[in-house]
C-alpha cells in the first residue's frame, strides 16, 4: 500500500481557487423561495383551475350564456336540422328583437312593465296589452291621450302617449308588442308584422286615440295567423328588461 501521491503545490492552489470560485457563499438575502410562497402558487393554480367556474357563477356570471353549443332558446345541444339558424323559431326571434325594441317604451312604462303610479300606466297585466290585438296595435300606431283606466287605476298624462307608427316599422312594432305580451306575468299570442301592417293600411288617422274611441276594439283581434299563439309554453322565459 503506497501513500497517495501528493499533488504539487501549484496544483493545490489551482484546485482551491477553483473550488472557491464554484461554491461561493450565497448572499444572505437570496434565500430559496419560502414554503408559504409555494403554497400561495398552488392555491392560485387550484382557484384558476377547478374552482374558478363555481366562484364566478356564484358571483352572477352565467356560463350558460356563453355556451356556444346551446342556443338561448333551447335545451337541446344538437344543431337544428337542415342547418337552420337558431333564430328560426319565429316566436324566439320576435322576443329577442322585441326586447331590444322595448328600450323605446321602457323609459316610461319601466323595465318591469309596471309603469309609474300617477304617470305611466303599467303594461304588465294590462287589459290593453292582453286584450284585443286591434286596440293594442292602434294605440302604438297613433298614440293615446286623455283619461284612461288600467287595472283599476286612472291615468291622464299631459299630452298622453305619442304615436309610434311613423318612427317604427310594422316589423319593429310587431316584435315589441309580442315581447310586451309575453314578458313579466303576461302570456298572449304573438303579433306579426302582417297583422300590424293590416291595421296600418286601414287606418287613416292623424291624431291620437282616446280610450273611449277604442272601446269598440277592446276585444277585437286582428285576423291573421299568429304562429306564436301556441308557442309561449315551450319558449324560454322572457329576458328581464332592465
Ligand atoms: C313618453 C312616455 C311613453 C313612452 C315612450 C311609451 N308610452 Fe305607452 N303610454 C304612455 C302614457 C302616458 C300612456 C297613457 C296615455 C293616456 O293617459 O291616455 C300610455 C299608454 C299605453 C298603453 C295603453 C295603457 C296600458 O298601460 O296598457 C299601451 C298598451 C302602451 N302605452 C304601450 C306602449 C308601448 C308598446 C311603447 C313602446 C313602443 C310605449 N307605450 C311607449 C307613455 C309612454
């Protein structure tokens, strides 16, 4: 057994200086990441993964509305046959457009259709909305003025309600009226643009209606096909107009 050969002093120096260079002491402030930081990262990962959905939902953001595969008016994720678009259901289409058009009315009759006591009569539960379609169409086409009783309450807003026949197309009016007749607690047949146009053609009026003048039409429905008459039960609940 021979003693290991000692490297010469030059080699030792070089070796030591190399070791010193490699294993320099870390500065006291550069410690490895503390454990709590790792837990924090894990927590963030968990939240961002499985838990984010329920948390957001609890906060009122619905994932359903952003679901690309489910139409807003159907629980059936399969595409409609023949590649029809989702608005093919005339009632659902009218409700969607009518909800947007209702912005014109909502300023007075309110988003919840409740009107304003002493000023604007309600549309929710109104006999003028749910009754004969001919009276309803005439009211929006030419306006209404003078005393009127709605749901047992009297209204007589100065100047009454302006006509919409000139500013809105028959289709716009039909959609809004279908929306109004099927929102809140209301459920009634839809009104088509053909129905609105029929009354428009027959009416040669230039002034607002008064309630007594319209009494003869209170129960009169405009003849014509109402494709949505049987549809409301199957349709989605009316979007809340805000
Ligand atoms: C500037 C306010 C205003 C706007 C906008 C307005 N209305 Fe009216 N509406 C009234 C007032 C006021 C009356 C009552 C008129 C009267 O006193 O004779 C009325 C009456 C009615 C009535 C008959 C009474 C009832 O409550 O059922 C209907 C139906 C109606 N409005 C529908 C609509 C629709 C649909 C729209 C939107 C296209 C609309 N209104 C927009 C003010 C408004």
